[in-house]
C-alpha cells in the first residue's frame, strides 16, 4: 500500500491542468507511471458538480479537461502516479451530494464512510494500467450478449444524464439511441443465419457489432453511428474493415464511412455497394476475398449480402421508420420483426423477435445488467 494521505488536491473550481501542476507525479524507473480512472455515481442526478478529492503524495489528477468530467449523474476523473496493484487510498468530500457507488473498470469499489465527517468517504483505487485509454471501461456502460468464435457483439447503454464531451452541445439523440439496439439485434440474427459468423470463425476472424456511447470523452462517438465491422483476426489489432453507419433522427442509416486498414476512410451513400474483404491473399488489390457487401437502402435500412446464399436486409418497420422496430428481410421477403426496449436506469433490455415467415422463429429475451457497468447478470 502507498503512503498515507499527505497532500490535498481540491478539484472544486480548478482545471484538470492546474491540478496536475499542483501535485506532480514522482514515479521513478523502479516505479513506472500508471493510470487509473474512477466514477463517482450520484444517488440522484442533479446540477453537475465537482467534489474535493485528496490523493496520496506522488499522485496527481491527469491534466486535461477530458480527464475530469461532470454530468448530472456522475463525476469521473483519472489518476496518474507510481504503479500500485494493491491500490492507493483516495479521499472524497462532496458536501450535499450523496454518492451511490464508486466504479473502476467493471467493478464497484468498497466505500468507507468517514465517521467524523458525513460528507467524506474513502476507497482504495488500484493504479496499474499502462495508459489512460486502457481505463475506458471505467467510463463505458455496455453489455456483451455474445462473444464467440466469429462474433463479438456489445450493446451500449446511453443515459441523457451521463452526457459528456461533444454530446453536451447537441440535442439528445433519442431516436438514434432507440433504433441502434433494434439494428444491433437484427444484425446479429443476420450474421448467424447468413453463415457470416461461421465463415469468419473458420478463418480465425470475427464480426464486431457495436453501437455508440454518449458519455466517454476518450472516444467522442459523435455524430451517432454504429458498426458492423470485420476483423481479419481475433481483435482490432488485425487488419479491419470498420463501417461507421451514421443514423438520422428516425434511426435511418444514411452514410457509411468505412475505415479500411491501409486505405483510410472509404465513403458510401444510399444505393452504393460497400464490399468488405478478409485480407487473405492478393485478390482485390490485396484486400483478399469478399466476405459480404453492405448497401444502404432507400428506407434507411441496410442490405447485407454474403457471396453465396440469400441477401438479408435490415429494413424499416411498419411506420416507415426504424424507431420502434425494424423488419428483417430474406431475399426481399419479410422474415423477422425486431423490437427492443432498453431501460438503462433499471439495467434491463427487453428483446422481442416475431417470426414473420414462420412463427417458430419468434423469441423473447430479457437481458439484465448492472446499470452502472453493463455487466450481464449470470
């Protein structure tokens, strides 16, 4: 354990840059610099505020406004200093604000109230990660419904009381937040039914389904978009085709900015086929073999065509938008209807799938997750 508290860092009224100068790190070659982030989750959302935080000697708040962020629901910040796997003691005093939990990565840390000061509490924070970026899981609330060979799928859980960064200057993307979950579920069904997952798994590759987040200043996911990505390997360190599917207020996809390793961003609009390759061999200018082709539809959906077999599509729902539901087509015929509701403040995602070609394809699922971390209940 690091030395007892001996210096005080008062965050209230100071910038993060000023804090870093107030308490400089003292890491040496024997004590490598490490990083840790923590979130203070308020019991009730209210006007954003800033607590007083006391750090041990040799530790500092990481410089930069993006590393110390207040929203209505929480406050998060980053600590830098000598690595300490066991953790260092952090003291927080926040007069008039009740704190429900302290989160680090996907863990709720034990909180110790101060019997002599009802506004103060302490906790032990492990400081062991090699970069600030490695602490992104502390800020993010997402669930991973599926992580199997050939498929990694996550659902981001967005709350208007947690907005940060560029999301504080734009209207809340209510339609996009609703629609993206329907589309993620539909894309997962399509990737399995079309054989895309099995083919990727056989190559040691994977598809990645991701939404967007509105609370993470390390990843300014703006404007709202989502991804059906192909990693030509087990993770993002492999060569990748990474579509950024931009959404309008009615949940429609209207632009695909696809980042391709070695080529930068390729731009596709409605009606323009966007091919994804596997980077195996020298065909197609060195991009390898075709894995599938995605084409944005006039109704705001997406056609997804594997090299063989039926063409699937995420299409608009019965009201012509993708807000309340999406229709999944197989070779142009209705196959499934997908509707979801994500209750982020309860930690519940309800998924309703209706078989349109065969009632046996109908399915109801409820995903229960820790509302502060996204970790799924067993």
